C-alpha cells in the first residue's frame, strides 16, 4: 500500500482512506495504467499463496505459486474486474503446520488480501483454517484431500458438519481418491492382497485408511500395515515385512520422496510387486528416488491429465510463454482455477456494490465463493454445501520406463 503524508490528510480523506484500507489499497495518480488498460485509478487486491516453496515438496509448491501468478497476470491483462488490479504475495510453509499457521496470521493481518490459494498439505490446512475463519478470509486449496477439512471429524460416521465456511478446495477428497484407487487395484489390476503403509501425516493416514476400507469391502485382504517417518531413508525393515507377508501389492499413503525410496527397497528385498499411492506420489521425483526400475507402480491423481484437456490448452501455452523456471506439476491447473475462483468472487462483490469494493469485502467474497461457477482449466469449477469441488474426475497413472503415463481417467461413481 502506498504511504501518504499525514500532513496532507484532511478528516474527510482519512475516512475515505480507512474505507479503502478495509478492502484493498488504491493506486493514486490519474492515468496510471497498472496493466489493466482503463487508465484510471485502481484498487489493488492481493491474492495470497501458501505452499512448500523450499524443501523436498517444492516442485509441487512452485507450480502452485506460478499458476496463481499466471491467473493474476491474465486477470489484469484482460481487465477481468473493472477498477481492480490484482497482485500476489507468496509465503513458504515448508510443509510444516506451525509455519503455515504463522503464514496464515501474516496474510490475515494484511487487509489487502481478499483470498488465499493453498496450502498443499492437509495437515498444514488444519493449522490455518481457524485463523482464516476468524478473519473472514477465504482459503481455496488446490491440493488438500483430507475429508475432515470440509466435512468435520465425524464424516466417516455419516455425521457431516462443515467446520469452516471460509475454506474451499478445487481438489476432490480422499473419500473419492482412496476408493477409486482400491477399485482399480482390486478390479482391474487384479490384486487381492495389499500391504498398507502410511507416513503418519494427516494426508497419508487418511488416504491409506480409506483405501484399506474399500479394498476390504471389495473382497481384498490387507496383508499387514505399517508406518514410516517423513525424511527418513531406511525402510528396509518395512520392506522385509512386506516381502514376508505375501502381499501382491503395496499401498502407500504419503508423498513422493518416501514413496520412491519405499518402492526401491521393497523391490531390493525381493518383492517384485507394484506400489500404489495417491496424488502425493505422482511426481517425477518418485521415479528418480528409486534405484530400482519402477515399471508397473501406480498413482491416482485428482482430475484428468491437464495436457489432454481442451480446456487447459490456453493455460498450458500461457504457462510456457511466461517462462516459469519450474513446471506447473500436479496441482498447477487446480491452482489456476482456485485463483480464478477468487477473482470471480471479487468480481461479483464489486458488481454488487456499484463497481467498488465494500468495507466488508472479505465477508462478501466468502459468500460469493459459495456461488462461483465457471468452466476452468480442469473442467467445471463450483463448490457444494461443504466447500468441496463438484468435480469428481480422477486418473490412474502408471510408471512406464522413466515416466508416468496416464492409464485410465474416469468420473468417480459411488
């Protein structure tokens, strides 16, 4: 926000400035363009980003940040919201819940921030939700899949209760992803005995639990279960348990750095069986982490492959033209759609207030988010009564050689 000299402020201007502070800063100076093309004074609205921008999960985080940046560039170039210039501010949560909570407090304290895209990790989201709810600040995750974030801790008992009205997501939940994985492994891969491992984190435990329940419901056997610790590298003990269990597949709930090492060590132990996981392992780093060939290993991921969607062609080309150093990765399309949803909610808020942001802009943006509906990069973007995406498309990927190849895409049918 621009600083103004106190000496030139009158009482009337002070009142106006306070109103602007509540909803976004205004760029002074007639004729300043700011990339929007209308040449007039502009109100600046910030879209925050929270993701792991450093560390082992940074390939995901950088893709999230860049995709939000592309959405903001596009909104400004096209003058999507008249009278508003968007900007971004990105914070690194390092995939650590405590850091995410600190970032949430920083973003909530910045009155120019009317929406936030992120985080990637469900455990980080748990630490942030209450902060944003208290501030009335909308949070849209492109990657969180834990059901409790939107449906409450008792969702598995059929007692769905939305904990925070400020939280939305463009990624489908593990209720869908875990069951989708189990159905593929049992019905199509013809695996009947799975050993289940998780990384003791919110995302991994939730996904592994849902997978195991569905696999057993279908008639499969859980050969055993175990847990590993994030950032450790020696999983030989677990690998030997898997070999001795007689399992014909491994299901892992967690992220790609540990998944790749686990797959490697299972195969070195002599169990030439596929490892399957969720969207957290769908990354080239899974393949490079393993010294043994990964052919046949499987992963599910939310949505259809972006490269194969007609709706994503403009996004893919725009990302390429922007020259970002890092790939948009697994969550790029969902991050763009999350940011665009915030843009559309701001647009609705402005239109409903005679072309200006109201003093209670955060509340209005939150309410507008619940009614957002548009054709996005990843398909139709809209939210149900819990803040969950209505898009239930998923894809199974398989390692072939040294790359992930899409094997099957479908809309989940309960």
